[in-house]
C-alpha cells in the first residue's frame, strides 16, 4: 500500500477510546485511493473479549463482512471510483482470522454518490492478555485481572478516474451504532486536511 508512513502511523496509533474511531485516506496522482479505518472492538462488535459461542463468532464475521462492503463509502458522483479490494484484521498480539479479504471480483462495482447502508448485527473480536502471578517464598499469588483491549483494522483500495472532492461516511456510522466520533485525515500530493465526523456530520469536504 502506498499510504504514507506518517498517515499510517497516525491511524494505527489510535488511543483506545470506546466510541471513537480513526480513518486515514490517501490519494495518489494516478487515482488510487486507499482508506485505513481503525475501531475499538467494543465499538465494532459490542464487547471486548473473545467470542464464547458459535453465534458470537458469526456475529463478528457478519459485522466484518458489512464493514468490508465498498458501499459504506460515498464519493462525489463525478469521481468515477471503482472498488478494488478490502481487508480486515484484528489489531492484537494474537489476532483471530475474523474474515476473508474481499476484492472487486467478489462484490458489485461501487456506485458513486450512493450510500448503501449495511444493516448487520454486531459481534466482536478480542483477545484478553493474561498476566500470571509469581510464587514468592512458596506462596501463590492470584493473577491480575485480564486486560481486554483490542482494535479492528480495515483497509480499502479504490481506483478513481477523477479527483475526490468529498467523501460521505454515513454508511460507516449506520453500520456501527456505537460509533460516536470518527477522526478523519486526508492526504494527497497537494494537501492534507482533517475533520471530526459524527452521526450527524458524516461528510468530509476535500476541496478541489
């Protein structure tokens, strides 16, 4: 992926705050657009722990499948963007295989100017990190409580015929009812801009 290291670092250095996600968008001079999205697992799936049943695992996979649909992004109608691929991964020391990658051969072409909202239930992908107590002088000590923080990372690639002038993320918010704030950074060969999006303010204007 060509996404600049500075922008990649900004996205994946997300402080783990429930209800808050981060998105990085980069466009090159050849019309290639890449989007990185990172979310706390609680925000994506509704809980922060490993799935305890087959139903919960299906829940995780269903939400992830919805989030890898290109229709969650709405480009300006004259951008002429075509979906190339999407991938999802658990951002954890021991990630689960949450969903297969999706490419343009497995889904319909992306339609500019339309926000098709994926209405899916939400599950979770998480890995608790256990620390073990040590035996000092023959006495056993109880292990500390589990740390249950994890994030879901998603990456998308589009190929666009014309410049991006706006991007609407209504589909992202509709898919994630727990998402309260999305901090978005956009970068191309001319400029960088940022915006804080919410369920009532879902569009970032990119100028041009």
